[in-house]
């Protein structure tokens, strides 16, 4: 029996075979391999523990979502509130930024800042590590006549201990006679899509932890927690209760689709990821989708999804030209008036409106839907929201399934926009029946 020759495995992320693998992930999925370069990339958003708990599919999905969130931070994130650490009198090191308008947060000091939803923060905890300020019995040398360091240490110990006392003792109390060596805030995230699970904010990133720096870290943690409590104030709860009065919550209806096996659990998690990022609209009505609702969904989902290196140009009802609208009208969206248009995504070089997708107040259409269908009598565009139950993902790449309320299932081609149509259309369908 001959000896087996070892061959370097293929990197899960980049698909190349390289020597000197920096990481082999065998904790949960033995088929997940990363070369040293891809390991460095993954380490920008994942810790070792997070990575070791992922399957290959979860890891690939994380990298896709991570790039979307990183791009959103660079392109559209505007910090309206910043929480800082430093010294008690000069707190100038930002550790958490919040975009209150879009409901997002990010860690600016992270290797790769991500624009994540505030709604994803499920719990907050402040942790610390402390060391005892002990007497140094071995240091017997005389310092001044009649005194040794051993004699002075109790005084020094008492003085330092008195300085390391935070006024925010409910966060993480400092043991008596100890000094703080590190102080962290741990955010537990309810974010199944990215798989991050937890994020840490280092409140004391110094080699030496002066008491003033510790106090600044505690103050910063307290302000963050109070801010998150404010988001869960009575006004926010009133909005939550009004959601319950208008029928099942949007996530509940999504769970019903998954429970009935009409939508896979994986698809339901993807929709929930985008659904939770759409600001609450109040009552949207059931008969028709308002312009405002559709526009809000499209803007929110659009910020989370990349379309290659360059995004196609958006044209809204207020900016679309007659020629561009007529191009879409004659090509794939008959039966609409220009007043119905919420936005057109145009991928043509001349912005003619002939290639792309169009969302209107009561339906949507795409130029690639009929690809490989020919002149199918089944597919009538625009697709009316009232006729659909949900939009599913097809078996092939870029394929979508239009699930109608009357039981019909029509597979269409979503092309490069399949992910976007899947997310936006389902969010609109779930929200408009609130």
C-alpha cells in the first residue's frame, strides 16, 4: 500500500491552492479551509471563536453581508452621535458611532467598520479584568532613613485603590484593592444574517490604565447604555404596540410563511435581515402601497446590497425623464403612468430606461424576467403586489419564483438584480399588509 501524497486543499474563499495555510477550520465544518491571505481578510470582522463556530455556508454568507455593510458605512453612513473614551477631561477617541437617521451603528476603530442596524443589538454587558495591588515583600531596600518600600506599599496601595472606584458600580464593580487592566463593552447581536453574534468595544485601549482613563471608559459605557434605553422608551413601545394592533407583526407573518414550508428558513432569515432595517411606517393600508413606503423600502434595501463595482443609476418619480420612462413602458412595464413610478434602476449606458427594473406604487417589473420564457402568457407585467404571496429564490443562479395567491408558481430570471428584487419585493409585500 503506497503512501498518500498530501496536497494543499483549495481555499474556500479565493478558490486557489496555496502553501502555508494560516488556518484550517475543523471545529464545525472540516471542509472550510482558508489560506493565509483570506484568513487576514476574515479576521477584519471575525474573531477566532466566531469563525470556529461557522459552517462553510455561514462563512461565505458572512463575507457577502460583511462587504455590503462595509460599503454602506463608507458610502452612506453619517454619524449623528459619537461616543468617545480618553481621559476624564479629554475624551477624543471615538469607539462607537450612530447614524440616528438610518438607525445604524458602527465601530470606527474596527479593522473594517460595518454599518449595522441598531435593532440588531439584543443585550449589553460591561466586563473587566483586574489585578490586585499587592505588597511587594521582596523589595526590602531602604528608600529613606528608617523606611523601606515594604513600609510604603500599604499607603500606596490604599491611595491607588481609592482612585480606582467608579461611580457606575452597577456596570462592573472594581474589586477592593484592585486596579483595572482592561475594560470592555460586549454587544450581543441578534443578527443571523451576518453571523457575527457579538461585538466588543475596548473602553481602555492603553498600555497603562490610569484611573482617569478608567473613569472615562465607564462614563462612555454608561452613556451608550442610556442611549440604548432611550430607544426603548415609551414612544418606541407605543410604536411597537400599534404594530400589534394592525394584525400579526411583520416578522410573525414571515415566520408563518416559513412554518408552512412556503419559504425556506434560510430565505426567511435573509428577508428578516432587510425587514428589520426598514424604519417603521405606521399604518400603510392594505389596498394599495403608498409611494412613501415603497421608496423607503427601496432606499433601505438598496443601501445594503452591492451591484458589482458600480451601482446602476437610480431615477425616482421626481427625476425620471419621459424618454427613460417610455423606454421601460414599451420594453417591460406597460400599463403604468409616470405618476405611478417610485424609481427605475437603469443599467443601460444611455439611461434609456430599456434595461433594468422598475418599482411602482402597486407593482414592479424587470426587463430580464421573460428571459428563456419567450412570449409566456403566464407572465404579465407589471407584477401586482395584490396578486403575490411572496417572491422565492429559484434553483438556478439569478432565478426567482413568483408565488401567486392563487397557487401559481412562475420561475423568472432576476439576473444580477435577483438578490435585490427578492429582498425589496418581499419587504414591501410584508409591510403593506401591516
